[in-house]
C-alpha cells in the first residue's frame, strides 16, 4: 500500500487545457494536455470550434455560388484555395483557360503566398516572445494587400478567380508597384535574416526542437513546408505541375534536419523563390483575353469524380468533387493540408517541454478554420 | 514503373477474392504475401477468367458469362488528365487493411479519407486517396457498405493519420470503423448524435 | 436574450462620471478574441499602419479579467458558444461588446437552410453595443467602431464626422 502511494505521487500527472481562446494568431484550437510537471505526457488537439460547414454548403450552393467560401477557409492564402476549387471544376467540366489568365493567376497566388509567409513569420516570433518583427512583417504585408486590393477589391478574403479565367485585368500601375515591392522586399529580407534568424535566442529555441521524421510524414500525410523541412522533396508545383508553373525556373527549398529551425528556413527561402516566379511571370506576361471567348453560362461537369491538388502556402490542398451532372456538387471534399499536419502533433510532442511544444505548434503554421472547414 | 508495380501488388488482392470466397482471410493474407511479386500475365489471366465475381455473388451456380461485358475487377488505370488520379481500386471492406499495408510498404502517404452518400443505391461509399512523394502516382481505394449498418475496418494502426480522417467520416456519415481506438466526434460537438452530410439530414 | 440589467448607481456625481467616462473611453483594453478571418483585420488594426494605439486601445490582453471590451471577431459556432459566454461573464464591469464582421452580427455568409453548426449572431446571447459590418471590415471600419463606442461611453465624439462632398 505504501509502495503504491509512493508510485502515485512520483508519477502524478494533471490535465490542463490550452485554449480554445489563446493569443490571437492560430484561431480557436483547444489542446488537452496531460502534464508531468513541465513535460507533456500526452497532447490531444480538440477541434470543431469554428466548424463552418463548408462541405455541406458545397452541396447546397451552385458551382459558382461556392466561390466566396473558398476565400474563407484559409483566409491567409485565399488565392490558392480559389485556384484549387476552380481548377478542379475546370478539370471536371473541361473548360479551357486563356494564357494571360493563367499568368495572372500565378502572379496573384505567389503574392498571396508571400503575404501568408510574412504573417506566419510575425506571428511565430510573437509566440516565441518577440513583438517587434510582427510590426515589420505587417508593414511589408500591407504593401502586398494594397496591390491586390487594386486588382481584386478585397484585402483578405479574395474571390478573384472565375471558371475559365479571372475577372479583372491588371494595369501598368500594378506591374510597376509589384516590381517596386520586390525590390524593396529584397532589401528587407537580409534585415530579417540578421536580426531574427541569426538571433541566438531564436536559434536556441528552434534548433533540434520538435523533430518530425520522414516516416512520420508518410504515416500522417504531412505536406508543404512541414514535409520539406524533413527532407522530403515534394512540391505540387514541381511534382504534379498545373497551370503555367512548368514555364518558370524556381527552386524548392528542402532541409534535412526535421526540426523547427528547418521548417522556419524553408518558409523564409520560399519567399525569395516566390519573388523569382513573380518577376519571371511579369516579364513573360502575354497579351490576350482573361476570360474564355465564349462566356460560360452554366457549368455542368460530367458525372463522375475528380481530384485536383494545388500547392497552398501550407501544403497540398486537394479538392475531390463528385458530380452527378447537375448544377451543384453531389459531394465536395476539401482536403486541407493543415489537417494532416496537425494530426501528428500528438505523437511529435510526447515528452517535450511545454514551451517547446508551442514552438512546434507555431512552426507547423496552423490556420484553424482551414482544419475545421 | 511505380504505377505498374503498385497495380500488380494490388491486383494480387483480387485473385484471393475469386479463389477463396469461403476460406477464411488468414489463408488469403498468407497467399498475398507469397504472391506479392506475381507475374503480370498470371494476374491478367486470373482477371480475364473470373468476370465479375461480385456480381455473381448472389448466383453461385451460374458459371456462364453475364449478359453485358463487365470490366474485370482489379485496379483500373484512369485517364490522369481527365480525372486527376492514376489508379482506381474497388475493394470489399475486408480487404482494406491488406491494401493499406501494401501501400505503406511502397511508401505511399495517405492524403485523405472521405465518404459519399449514395442514397439511391442505399449504400455509403468510403474513398481513400493515396499519393507518393517521389514519383507522382495517385491511388484511390473505394469501398461500399450498407447504409443501415455501415461498418468498415479501420486502417489507423497502419496509417496513423487515418485516425482523424476516419473520425471525421464517422462524424459526417455515421460509418463505424471497426477497431478504431477513439471514435468520438471530431468536428461536431461532443454530444452530437446527428450525421450532417447524409442526404436525408434535416437540421 | 441580449439585454442586461445593470443596477444604476445610487448617488450620481456628474463631473466625476464625466471624468471616469473620459478615462474609460480613452483606454479601452480589448480582449484577443479573434475567432476567424476578422481576427487578421483586427491584428492589422493594431499593427503599424492603422495603429489602434493612438486611441488607447492597443493593449490586447488575453485574460478576460483585465479587459474592458470584447471584440467578437469571427463566426461563433455552437461548440464555441459556452466558451464565449464564460469569457464574457468573467470580464469585470463596466464592459462592452463590439460585434465585428457579418458573422458576429447575424451569422454572415454561413447561414443557409438546414445549417447545423453556427450561432446566427453574437447578440443571440450577448448584449452588443456596436455593430461593425463587413466581411471582413476594413481596419478603418474597426477604428470607426471604437470611436462609436467612445461616443457611447462619454457622450461626445472625438472628432467630427467626415462629410462626403
């Protein structure tokens, strides 16, 4: 009896709750933590606090009426989500897209990717305790938002793509502004590098923290910067090219270590690669239509099921649509990359310290409404 | 290369459906292991011989060919440009864990699991998407189950990521995954007892 | 549901009330309650370009015990509703609620026939003082909402309304 009590006291664990309301950034995520002192014994994310029924709405709304929903799933890289849905429907209904529209799509998607990574950067360092990079990142981001607002009309939840093209053309002011932005950003990135990336506190908090192995990525289906930080060279833009990505010359940053620092470096390098793509796209931008010549009145995909994947800022976003020939989807499945990325949180945080687990959560780049859909 | 290899490996599952309709699955599993590297021609022969055993399940006496030429069961290659995936595999629910083991051995990663409610056929379908990191090859596994008592064996002991996907499919459609460690609601409130994505769901 | 009965004070000090009102209005401390997309616009309002700090409202506190105003930014789902109510109850008096964005006003773009998951508006269970429409509202709109709240607290507006010519 005495021995049993001794055993209990030494191994006493308690359960605490992280969330669902915690400092802005991620959203409403609740994590049930079973702790032994400062060490995590078990971590279980609880979802569903922002479940907004996108898949049910896919069945209730016509193909075109679902477009505004795409921007609200992952609002930080809404253009990629637009692209994924529109490309899936175009594949199902065999709609051709004019070349200029494809280039405009790529330019806006890549600008959105940069703004998403900048916000991730600010919020991640805020989680680790540094407040200042957030203000600098938001400052850079506001320039992108101004440019995109002049073309699409919205700052955050874009609804710019239509079936067969985009709805508004760009003008010279946009092109000049984008080149100006790229020039300015190329001067800012070394500043971030020197002040944040080479900061000894950041290095100590991120290096060798939160190891995710390649085998774990396969069993959980992790994609995007989470997989590329673990040595897996998988980018939908290169492995499964869509749109006009084959015409651009860009690298895919891959780091082998698998710790939080590797994922951080992958995203910082991706900002530069996105800028390269935008420059090449602006140089090669062809003249032409941005919508198909014959206006599409009614979209009627053939019966059957189709799949299309694009590379969003957080991984491979897939749309599986089952159509029965009508004006609405029979079933619309949205494969969200963060869903698979977060599912490995329970296994990856076993035995970690709580602050390290939060650093790992930040490096996974979560946007909870995308998980809950 | 990879597509042909995985098609061979998965088609060996179908031989056992035809040969061992009454024998237990343990023998079938051993047979699968031994015949994993079966020659393609042998597999094709077997597929050509038995023309749709699933259709003939209700009529075991009839050995004659069915009226319409049904495609032989087995992994079907699809037109990637039109559909977006390479291999379409239709399996009965019991064969799913074996198929998942074959795919894990070849380093496929699980992309998503979802359900579709075919209310006219009175069936629920579960669709599994797999992909490969090194060489693009999308494999889709499908399985159908009865709408009244839907039950499918889990693959979450093979692919841990399937744990959440199966919980979500259970939330939305009510499909019970046998031997799943923790089939609680994931996206719906904990006390939810409704399955919203069924076609006859009324709020 | 959406009204709150607050006991009026027994003794009124007019000038003191005015001073207290001025003090409260110019140092509203919001709670970080970003649920969805509107949260990003709330963060952008607190950042360098739009700068909510000039109105005294920069200090976003995570803990409800230290806040005056709860900016409900985003969709409230049925699973989240008890948590929101708990947080509101934990805030000390005097407290205000701003409903930011279409989802917090009336459910937003997620209302459809047969919807099963969201609460159609924060005013179904909270007393809302200011409504800011938009999906998401621009940061300038959030600033205007804060100014409206200040007007509600003190009785006069910080600077005159802009007339369109």
